[in-house]
C-alpha cells in the first residue's frame, strides 16, 4: 500500500484500511471483477447488445477490465446553474473540454446532458463511452420546485452513440411516483435498444431533515437503492452515507432493529456496505458520488470516498465538481488518484 494513500487518509488510515465488516460479510457479496459482465449481468434478462454496452463501459479507461468504473459526470450546468458550476473554470462552458477531461483523466465514461454530448458526438462518441443524462431538476422555475423532468428521448441518446442513459429519481418526494413510471419506461426502452442504465437514487423530502440530515442515512439511501435495482438499473449512483437511523428519526415506514443492531455499525464502510447489500448484494454495481468541491481538501476527500466504496464492495466513483472546477491537468490527476485506489490490490474488500 502506497505511503501516498496512507498520507491522504491521515489519522483515519488504519481505521479505513484495516476494517473488516462482520454484519454483512464479504463472502455474501458479488464483488466486482474482470468477469463482472459474464458473472453478474449475463444471467439476467439483458439482451446481447446491452451486455456489449456494459462491457464497453467496463472495458474502457485506466480501470478497463478491472470490474470497477470511474465516471466523470457534468450535468451541473442545469442542476446548479451554469454560472455556479463553470464560473470557477470558464473553459468548461465549452462541452468539448468536458469530454477532453474525461479522456485525459482515464475515465471509463463521461455522463452529461443531451446538449453537451450532442454538441461533440461525431467527434468523440467513438473515443469514450457516452452516458446521456435524460432528466434534470432545472432550478430556474421560481419559486423553486424540486422535480426531475425529461429533457429528451432514449432514442435520441441511442442516435448519438451513447452506451448508457442515466436518470435521477427523487425518492420520497411528492413527484416520485411519476418519476418512477417515467424512468421505468425509459430504462425498458434503453435495454431494448441495447444501452445500459444508471440511476441516481437520491432522496428529497424536507421531513428527512430533523436532528440530522437523513437524506444521507444508510437505511433510507439503502432503500432508495433497493427501489432502483427493482427498476432494473444496471448501476446505482448514491451519495456516500453519513449517518444511520433515518427511519427511526423520521418515524415513518417499516424497518427492523436488526439493521442497526447486527447488520451495520457507525463505521463508514459498514454504512456503505448496507447500501451495497440493497443493490442485490452487489449484483448491481454501486457507485458513490464524489460530492461538492471544497478546495484544497478535495483530493484527500475523493480518495477517502473511493477507499470506503471499494472496501464496502462498491463498483466505483462518479466524481465531477472536484475535477472540473480546477485546471484540466489538476482535474485529470484527481480522477487518476481515485482510479489508483481501485487499481491497488492491497486495498481489498473488507
């Protein structure tokens, strides 16, 4: 294990690198590996073209052939406004630079909007796998509403050569029932056309904030993941859990005390392991998001998230703002530092 990794993890290095999960042991998981497509996806009802798309995504970039993925996601121009996203580094107002960063960074794929990827599709769709994000929360409506609406069709993503489509559902929101129906139909069509599917399984409800922000609790995000795999997402994107006990704090729904007494602890790897368990014990890959950029500590935070995800049994990291809100060479190095965690054989599944 490199001294650089231990230095980046700091005081938490031993805790993160030596931890062993006992509530949900590694032997019960389907762990990512070079044979992930054959072992995990081929037994399903996905057609041959979808399997080929998954193999292309898993076979590209520095992590190609490992079973792990590193994806650059840039839909923030819609989700957080173009100014908020790109003013720190205006070169990324130009879609070509987004795709260039994913290539320079050695990513498996680039996830962005119809506009961004469509603007450069003929130049780059054959050079790096495209993941088209088909719905967004546009955040210009005033007063603000929090809803995911479709920005285009699955057929349009197929026509531009995408290997996958991505979508968000705000589970827990008043609009979630409509979003579930829309995304289920879109994912069915994507699979028919031979594309893979990635679901952003986010929570959104003001009631989930009480004494803590339970939008990032292991139990509630785990259930969101379980709904996502039920919709036949091939990969689940989820925020890294920061706490637990959302069901009990919000006082709704049903759970079991076994979740808290036996299956999980307060250790971040155990919390993330519960997210993996809800992805059919890893049959569907879990990728955690890299989170917002906070400046000088971004590299250490990104590497920490990668270690937690990998050791929990996850499939990789999808990190955007930490990479594109800095010069391209620095952003590429940050993405490669994340990938180095998944390439390090000494960072094992806990």
